[in-house]
């Protein structure tokens, strides 16, 4: 199992780099070429969401991205350190409602792009894990 880890300052200009690295590693891992645009878009959405959460709360810790190549699948984990409200304990007000709606929209986009998505969130941060199948490596004839 090979893993590439990427950490970047929670700034929007670094999201593009994360997208490019994710697509390159996914290609090398054997993710189907037809799916690479979806990988790029999903990673961009997840990283943009993490950057927004960090900036909203004022967290200076980096956004973490792990690119994990396993035997028959490739996974990308995007983690943030922003505290997430537990269900039923949300902050009242229009600003909190707008933020929650934007967050749900981002997660809906990711879910539309990736068949296998897991989202976990708590007081210590959140994690989005996205998984794609890989094709076995085909070695050229000798």
C-alpha cells in the first residue's frame, strides 16, 4: 500500500495544486482515464470545503490530503481541523443556516461525482474519504 501525503495552508490558491497532484497519483495508481476528471473535481470540492471551514473558524493548521493506493482501489482522504457541530446542536441564525446549506451543497456535489464516499465529522475536525476502483497494472511485453 503506497500513500502520498499532502499538506497545504488553508488558502484557495493551493486547491489547484492538490487537484493536480491527486489526478497524477490516481493515474499512476490505475484509476480509469475516463474517471480522472471526476477525481479532480471531487478533490477540488473537498479541498475547497476544508479551506473554507479553516478560514471561517480562523484555524491556521494545514489542510491534509492523503492519496492511498491499495490493491484494487485508490482512496483520497481530505481532512480538516475545524470543529463540526453535532446534529441538533447547530448555532442559530441566518449565517449558520447559510453556511450549513453551502456545506451540504458541497457534499452533494462530491456524492454525485464519487460512488464510494464516507464523511465523518466531530469536534476535532472532519474527514472525507473518496474511493475509486483501479485496473491491474499491465506490463509491456518483454
